[in-house]
């Protein structure tokens, strides 16, 4: 029986957003008997609704409400109104995600210690260690059914992977495989095995890829403790004179403003919307926005150092067939400053269809240089670069008071400029990616610039000291006890790994904490 | 508002005979333009056939794919025959023709070599007109399902059961 809670029920935990963080947290709390109202700005789409068509799917799932951009990043020039490629739907970006599920490395939790002072970077050690998170990584890997963990085999490699693997081996790379993926190689946990359809970014129509939309959300609802309200967009978080949060105001599916009372509020709207909500909740008591005594809300926005390398060959590859992200090279993920930068990066295969290739291969380019590349589409292989970027206070999400969304609220402006370390790392990765493909006979390679951000991190970062960040090691805000941040915006630093497994692990851990604090009446 | 169109005598031979000397298409007048081989034809209502012919040629020059037929480029630009865009098109085409004249040609359409047309386009690359036409083509051309097979792309695969039994790992030249 799906629960239904009263707007005046002030005993519920309100979770804002139902993606990797919020979706998992909602279910984990519901499993423990905690009453949860999850408010999700987007609608609900399930495998039967997903479409095998890049732009049509984008129109169905992506967050296209207005946002603005500034800074030197090329995304601001090429996609000025689309800083991020993320989702507005139940399940959040776990509908779009590719499924790569990696643990952050031990040293990456302590970058200030290991990397030392990097000029212009606001590096900080996480207030937790790998050891703290390991038990939760174990749980998260079981939940997601991650390949190469818990006895689950690896996925078979597709054509794109085979080219990548052959090149990697010729180059002497050792750590190359089809990786750790939240995609079923065999039926697991009531989800089918992967059919290699190749539309992982468009929502998996077989349910082979883990997504909160069809796992954690319905399972939480089945407990009778979770009510998910879709098409419910939170405008602001309310508080009382004691500085405790008391509820949230949201626009319901008909555009009517509603107020849901709450005992605890957990914000999980992704790293762009979460700080925006906190800033839009400014009041006489908190003039700079909620949880912002440090001034850190919205700062230290990270998006991973990214880029892609595509390559054309004299024979067909057909990279679009099979899993979108089919394999990984991890040899460069180590911290080795002799390469000319701190931190490391992963190389992961990526295949795009013709529509997205045209939009992303070299945005803005035209003429024969571009079209002859497109003419080689069938003979192309591709990889994505994902590495640790440097946190910088000046890279930040702020409110743009000049531009309002459909509810009349100031939108998020996303300001980003690469740190020199990011640029050095990207150039290294371009060289290595190119070398991988040239080793197996590429006739031409394409160092492709970053896409709109899919990994959005750090804008409400975790810190040991109040002045360094927004939340403590539990994701609880330093300023307000019953206000938590439950998404990727908690990340102190970005690490080289795709973030979702860590977001999920933090959510499972936070659910334990909230449930125990509630039972001890500390919340 | 809407121009009267009189597509008279549109046999293949007649069309060929009336084809403009330069460019790959026949500007027939009366709001009607067609391919020299009559593989497609288009009636314009709001903008002139010269303007439509010019933006069509621009589309071919911006994203030239010799193996993609004119009809797909026509589909990508025909939406500009509308009230909302007619002023932008009129100004943009006039500017393009003016720069062609300055370079010694009668107008854009009479520039024979693509490389010479590309020079004219490069000079106006930062204008809103050029960027609108270019940006629109990214989806207008490449998101046409009918062009995907020309690139070898197979599109939707769910209804066929994915590629698990249809060659996801069939590469044989490594
Ligand atoms: C194409 C693509 C591929 C990716 N591949 C990978 C991968 O292989 N591996 C990996 O680890 N990560 C991957 N990611 C990233 C991953 O999806 C995100 O890191 C992760 O989903 C972020 O979790 P989150 O909880 O922070 O936010 P999200 O999952 O984005 O969830 C936020 C939710 O909050 C909702 N929301 C926002 N504002 C409001 C509001 N005001 N009121 C109510 N609801 C609101 C949104 O609609 C959304 O549903 C990929 C992302 C994309 C887009
Ligand atoms: S390739 Fe596999 S995981 Fe990706 S969409 Fe298809 S079935 Fe799902």
C-alpha cells in the first residue's frame, strides 16, 4: 500500500529529489520504518516509456528549465543555456546514467594531505575515510548489482570495447577491462540481463541497468512508509525562530503552491538545484541562504575534468551497438605528479548515435573537416575521459536574479573556469587516448571538448570545520541540525571516479544516521 | 500575405531547361524551386525562391555530405519559409549576396566553387543569421531518421531485441 501523508504531518522526513541520493535515501529510510515524503520536480517514467532515440529521450527526461552560464569553459560558449545534462524525472539522473560504478581511492579522500598546496585550488581532506565508507560501498554494490563484485561476472565487451582494449594492450596498459558496471550480465535482483541495445543514456528499456526509478522507489513505496509526489518542485525550505527547518514550499503538478511540514528535510536536487534551493530560501534570520554561515553554499562547483577522444578507422566499428559505456582503462587513475598534474583520470569507452555525435563531436564546427568526420561515423570508436578536477571557490552556482523560471524564481547561474591542473590533465589524456587508437590503426583522431556536465559535485561540501564547508561527515548541515544534504553536492573533492556509487553509499550511510538520531530523539 | 504559386510546366525536361546556371538547383520563380533532376520540389509562400535557394545552398555548404541527397537539406531548411523568420532570412541573404558581389560574383548562388562560398560564409560566421542556420541544421539535418542509414547508423534497436544476438561484438579486423 502506497502511503499518503497529510501536508500538516510534521513527523515526516521530506526528501527533495529522487535521484541517486534522494531516491536511495527515501527507500532506505522507508525500509527502517521512517515516514518519508519525497518531492520530485519531474514526472514518472518507466522502462516501457523510455525511447531509443537520443533527442526524443532528451526531451522526455532531461532538465530543460532555464539555467545560465559564465566563465571560461567552452560549455558556456557552445551550450550557454545548458550547463548540465541531467534529468528531471523520478529516479533523477540514474535514468540517464551509463552505470559505471567505481569506489573512490583511499588517497582521494585526502587530497590536501597528498597533493599539498595547489595554487588556486581549495583542496580539502574529506572528514571521512575510505575505511568509513567501505561497509557502505559493499551495500551499494549489492544494491546496484555491480559487475565484478559479489561474484557477479563482468559484461561481455562490444566492438567499441574491443578496439579500445586492443589499443590499450598495445600501449602496455594493464588495467583494462569491461569494468564495474551497474548493468546485469545475467538476471539479478528481478532485473533482466543486458540485451546490448545501446541506449543506456536514454533509460534502459530492459531494466538491465540499475536506476532508482524502478528499484528503490517502488520498493520504498511498497513498505507503506514512502509517498513520492512527482511533478512537485520545491521552491524554498522554511524554518522557525529557533533556526530549525519546519517544512518546504513546493509547486504541485497544477502549479499550486503547497506547504509540506517536516521533522527533517533532506536536499537531494543535484549539485545545481540543491544550492539554488538553499539560496532561494534566504530569510531575515539567514540572509545569505540556509546553511550558509560559511558562505560556501554554491562554491567549489566541480564537474570532473572531462573530454572525449573519437577515432576513425578504415573499417567499421559500429560503436553504437551494445552498452554505451563498455569498458575502462584505469592505469592513469593514480596520483603521479611526474605527469605534470596532481590526481588522475579514467578512460571509459563511449558510443553516441548520429544525432548526439553531430551535436557534441566539435560543437559549432562546420565545413568539410567536420562533415568528413561524420562521414566516418560507422568506422568510429570513442572514449570519454573522466578525471579529478580541482575545487575552486570561484567556480560556483549563484542565483541569477535577471532570469526567472516558470515559477518566477531566480535560476541557477553556473560559473566555471578550468584550473591549470585540469587543462594539463586533459591534454595528457587526449594524448593517451589518441595513442590508444593509433596503436590499432586509427586514420584520424578527434580530441572532443567536454559535454554539458553530467557529473555535478561539491556545491555543499562536507568539511570537518564549519568554516570550510556546508555539511559535516553525515551530510548534516553545520548550521541547522535537521537539514541534510543527500546528493553529489556533498563531495569535498571530486576524485577521478564516476560519482554515483559514492552518492548511493553516502545515502545508505546517512539513512542509518538519520534513523538512529530520530530514534534517540536527537532529531 | 501568401504568394500565389503557379507551378506550371514542371516536367523533368522543363525543369532542367530552366535550371539556374550555377548552384545545384533550379530556381523557377513563382515561389517554386526544384532539383535539376526533379528529385524534389518545394513551394515557398513567405520568402522568395531566391532566398530559399540561397539558404538551401548555404546548408549544403555548411554541412556538406556528398552522399546525402538534396531532399534532406530541403527538409532541414524549409521551415524558414515562415513569417517569424522572413526578416532574418531577407537580411541574411542580402548580406551574403552583397559580400558575394564585393568578391566579384553576381550573387552567392553564382559562386561556382564550394571553397569560394565557404570563404564568404566564414566571413559572416559570427552573425546571428549564420549561427541560426548552422545551429538549426545540427538537429534539422542529423536528426532525420532517414539520413541515419546513410551514415550506417541503425537507430532504435529495442524492437529487434537489441544487439545481443545481432553483432554487438562482431568486429573481425583487429
Ligand atoms: C548521460 C549521463 C551518464 C552518466 N553516467 C554515469 C556513470 O556511468 N557513472 C556514474 O557514477 N555516474 C554517471 N552519471 C552521473 C549520475 O547520474 C549522477 O552523478 C547522479 O545521478 C547524481 O545524483 P544526485 O542525487 O546528486 O542527483 P540526480 O540523480 O540528478 O537527482 C536529482 C533529482 O532532484 C530533482 N530536483 C531538482 N530540483 C528539485 C526541486 N526544486 N524540487 C524537487 N525535485 C528537484 C531532479 O528532478 C532530479 O530528479 C551520468 C549522468 C548522465 C546525465
Ligand atoms: S545496453 Fe544493456 S544496459 Fe544499456 S540500455 Fe541496452 S540493455 Fe540496458
